[in-house]
């Protein structure tokens, strides 16, 4: 018998147990931000595993948000709730050294630098697409929710998502243009 499909309700319950609703975030509380990122990915018609990854993308902290809900040696706990595919994307997102990885992510020969291991490698195209989509949903939420974020990072994000354009879905590209303008 197959295991039941992971659900957002289970992920939300885990997020609440770990206190995400009490953690300050540039988008309000961490929990509110995570829900909005998942909702944006849902509007973009992302597959369910990517929507769950969006809901949980900050579990291990990120290069831009150090607070972690779980250490990476407890990945199995998140996997049990959201499934292996979504958890792998959460871990990949968390592992990104943004300064080293962003410049080449959309290139034919990308150099992704893992901040946890120090390893540099070329992830497959679908993994990079998922990463770019999640990055856009995350950053656009912050721009929508935080005027200071928009003022400080808006031009840099427009440049980033222009570079990521080949990796983004039509929905994400349209939302980037609507939110940030066009080059």
C-alpha cells in the first residue's frame, strides 16, 4: 500500500509546533511569510512538491535568513511530513551560497556552491528551475510586504530575475514584471 501524499496541513502543524508563528521575519512572522510563498507558488500552478517546499523553505535557515527551525541532521523529520522530493528542494534552497551561485545558475554550465559542504557542482536543470521559482516567490513576497525591502533590494532582484528568466515559468515571469517592472 502506498503512503498517503504529504499535505500542507501536516507541514503547517509542524511549523506551529516549532514556533514559526513567533519568529520575526522581514515579511512579518516567519509563518505568515511561508504561507504566502506557498500560496504564490499555488497561484503559479507549481506542482504540489514545490508548493510544499515553498511552505517549508526556511526550515534549515538560508543564506539570507539564518534562523533554522531544524538542524540539517534532522532532515528525516521534515521528510516524513512533506516527502522526499519537497524536502530535497528545501535542503537545496537552504544550502545555496547566494553570492557564489546566483551569477551562473541560469548558465548552461552552472556553478552551484553549497554553503553547508563547501562543494561546488552543476545541478540538473529541473532542480535549478525549482530553485529559481522558489527564489522568485520568496523575494516577491518580501517586496510586496515590506516597502523597505523593495527600496533596498528591488533593482537587484529585477536584475537577478532577468538573469533567471530562462529558468522561470510564465507565471513567475509575469509576476516578476508586475511586481518589479521590466528591464
